[in-house]
């Protein structure tokens, strides 16, 4: 199954739903950052959430998720947009913890529970919109559920999952979000809760071959698919962007680096690509500043 996202409604528009498959995306970033299984799970869950929240936007709008829970993984950062393009990283990709009391990857222990989730939405206006809520569990799905309820006043159910294979590669990853809209009845909420209680995990469904439509149909009735789109890794970095960053340092700083080191190696946080500038290339950048 390729990485993709579907957007849907159910019960005559009383529920809004998103489901996403992000196995290839999560594996791409695991490979680029050499994440441990615990870091892979934490980053992968955030990537799935970012892809779905991005799908709630339109046009050229984009967002950044920052998770700062005070745990040993440090900060988790994910960028996403309305086109299904996602990228992300964690501060400490080597974080390695024992399994938790349930025998699962200890994502909560890695993320921590002393901090906040921040979602910064760039809507093309003068100032971006910033929403934030405290981290309540560190498992992330519950934290995004709390975020929607408190920051956006939209009762939601968020499920996120990453299944890591024995060789540390990503076997399955994805998630879903179901949002309750005005007009939903208590009985309909109870029906949703009952169906959710019967689901083991998102990754078990994906691993068994369930499609995104199957997943939504297992928890909602009268599902109507509105659209679907591909989800993929895309980083905005380039040698030209890095060169502009060097130019912004100014002639004095670059001359000092040239005299001390004779070269510059800059690494992109998001994709882990290294941009190497030799002494001659640094001199060329200085020439552009002087011209």
C-alpha cells in the first residue's frame, strides 16, 4: 500500500474523518536520521498527525508541530502542508529506553510529560497562528486529542501508530482522526466509542492489509470519501538556500571561518543532508557579499 491520505465525512456530516498511511515516509526519515525504534515511533506518530492536520488546511498554507516534553528525545519537529508534503526530525535520534510495563516501546518515557505541544499554522497572513496545550501522556495520540479539545474546541479522537520490525525498519505506520461536529447525538457518540473499543491498534489493521477506507468503515457508519492524496517526504533545503544563509552571516564572520577552518559543512536538521563548502567556494560567497 502506498502512502496516502483520505478525507471523509460520516453520518450526514456529523463526523469529519482523516486516515493516513505513512509507512514509507516514516521509513525514509528513520533511514536518514538513523533513529532507534523508540525515536522512530515518536517521530512516526508525529509525522502521521502532521500529515492529517496539514490536510485540514488549503492552498499554500502550512504548519509546524513542535513537541517539547522534557524527555531524553528532546524536541520533535514536523513540518507539513496541504499538499501531503511532510518532513521532520528529533533532537536525539539515538534515545534508547527499555520497553514499558506493557512490553511496548516507551514513547512516553522518551517524549516526557513536562512540556507542551505547539502547532504553528502559516495561513498566509501577517502573523502565524499559534496553538499550544500541555502534554498529558507523552504517548502523543492522547496529547493531540487534548490539543484539539482545548486549543481548537473540537472534540476529536486521534489514533497514531508505528510498528517497527526486528531489523529496526518500519513495518507499518499511520493513523486516523475523527472529529465530532455540531449535531452529533449522545447515541452516535456512544456508538463511536463502542467501535473504537474493539480496535486493537492502527498498525495491526494496516499490517493485516486493511485499507484506509476499511479503517474508517470499522469505526464510522455511512462513510463518504471526499478526496485522497499522496503523502510523501519533501525537504525544502537546497544548496542555494544554504548559500543564502552563509551570505547572511556577513563578510567578517565568513572570513573568520575561512581563516580558522578553511571549509564549512552545514547539515539540514530535517533531511540530514550535508552541504560542503570548500575554501574556494567560501571565497566565492564572500565575493557575492562584496559585489
